[in-house]
């Protein structure tokens, strides 16, 4: 009986509390109250930091500590690869990344050539195919004004792969699994549907990183089989505008001003609707009021010099997806010390295994994109500064002009079980890396 009485008493107390809460709710709905901050009777517990651990147990890793030091053989250009290959034509588009990566390996003064390249294919762990399909197609489309496939497969892909596979023994030795080729265009290898089977076993360096079902099903993105790389950009790699002329060694504007533009965007958005496949409708939000907000500078296009000045003044840079999830804007933002705001669900950012992207970007999912302004303005000055500093000190390492090849090689090291912790010597022999004396030059550790 005593237990029943106690239980009934507890029930009465709970019901009374609920009634009080209901009354309070009614009062709040019908009256205006000023909330007074309440001081907590306790302070957070902050302990001493944990002791440091060895560099090989930290993440993200120090990039001057190589995972392995392999050798790469770059196939020389040969007339048997087709007439176009010998012309060395480069077209002024953002797809120039394939040529930049090739030049960096071929230039004897390049740190990447000195660190990784061998002129003896028998010593090589990997083989770089000098494939420049993007240059072939864009030259045909923009210079020759053709709108078809330009016979790329018959006149370029077929002679290229015939030479690699028939005149050298190395492709057949591994069935191409130690070969590398660059596909920097929006459809990747899908421009060569009738011949792509010939090179599918190679590792693709591609700007398309897509975790979504649609990306994998369409074969534009092959997940772990590909290495996602940054793209070239118009102002950095075509106009060759040097960010060092605009921002100082710490990433601050050189003219002494502060970053007075809250958020910047340059690109297609004016005719985008919410239901469009393009950008999954995200860019439509820009013209629904975001482009008119104070502190935002949104336009379909800026001249390169004007754009460089605006980047210098901007805190955040909007990077909504377009036809693909990746966008060249990210690399422009990082080069100028702007914090990227990525609106691209399912994107695989370059070198995610070794780069802590979340430390220097703001991710906003499509389902929250309508709250973009609210989300950005909720970021404290302290958090913004942490991201800005990380973008400048670490995000820039991903650029093609910085440490892209070092990061590509780190990924390649993981594809061969015998390579991690090893360096390749003359004669194709391997020996353990002496980490006490071996480091490599990077943009952060020159």
C-alpha cells in the first residue's frame, strides 16, 4: 500500500509540472518577455593537452615525409602516337591540367621530375601515358570550329594505345594497372566510348570525384580506382595571375585593407531554376535574393584582374556544383586565401586521405542551401579565422602549382602492397626509406 501511495504522489507531481509548463507556454504566446542570460554554476573542465605523438601516427600527415619514393617513367612522344601528339598544341581552357601535370614530370628542373622520374623504364614502378585527349578535342572544337567527335578515337586514342601496348612490353606485363593517364574533362573517359576498354585498367587522374549513384553508374567516377585531382583555372593557369602580388605570406591583402566582401561568386546562375538538373537547382537560390544581400558580390562574370581584386577582398567563396560536383572556383579561392563554401553533396575532394578538407571549407548540403546566409553568419570570427588559416596553410597544398604530384604519388603508393615505406633504387630495386635523413621538398617545406 505504501508503494502505491508513493507512486500516486509521483504521478501527481509530474502532472502538476506539465500543467505549469502548459500555462507558461500560453503566457509566452500572449505576452512579450525578455530573456535574461543565466550564469551557470559551473565552468567547463579543461585539462592539460595530451602529449605529442610521432609524426607517422598523426593525421593529416606531414607531406614532407613521403609514404614511398617510387619511380615514374614518362613515355616519350612518338609519331606513331598520331600526328596531333607531335604538334604539342595546348588550348586555353581549364582542361589544361593534363598538360601541366605532364610538363611537371618532363621538366628536368622540376622538383617532381627530380624526385620521381626515371629515364629507364626497367626501373619504373609506374608509367605515365602522355595522353592529351582534352587538348585534342578542345583544339578541334574551338580552333577548328567542329561540333562532332573529331574522330578522336581513330586519329588519337587508337594510335596512342597501339604504340603503348604494342611497341613497349610494360602495359602487357601488368595489364596496364601500373599506368597513369589524365582525364580532366567533365565526362572523363566517356568521350572515347568505343576505345575506352583499351585503357580502363590504367589509373585515371580525374577532376570528377562523385560518391553518388548517378556518378558511379554513369562511369564518370570510378571511386577508389581513380585519383581525384584539382583542375586548372583561367586566372591561375591561363592568365598566370600571381596571388602573391595580391596577398602576403600570411594570406592577408597586401594593400593593408581587410576582407570587406562577405561572400563572392562568379559563374552561371541567372537562368537556373530550382528544378533544373544543372547544379541540382542550387544556383537558382543565388538569384532569389542572395545576389542582392549586403556583403555578397555575385555575378555571371568578372574580368580576370577585377576578379583577382575581389578574391583579395573576400572572406568566403561560394562553390555550388554545376554539371559536375567539382568547380574550378575552389582552387581560385584557396590560392587567394578565401574560405570555400562547398554546395555539392557527395563530392570526393582531391586527396581526401591526406588532406583535412573540413578544417578549411564550409560544407552546406542541398537540403540546407536555402539557409546559406544564416549558416555563414552563424560562424564565429574565431572559427572563420581558423578555417582561413587552414585554407592558406594546408588547402593551397592541393593546387596543381603546389604539391599535387606529391599527393598523387602518396595515393599511388597505396595501390602497390610492396611500396609503402620503400624507395626505388637503380635497377628497380627497393630499400626502406631512412626517415631520419629523408624528406622531400614541398610548398610548405621548401
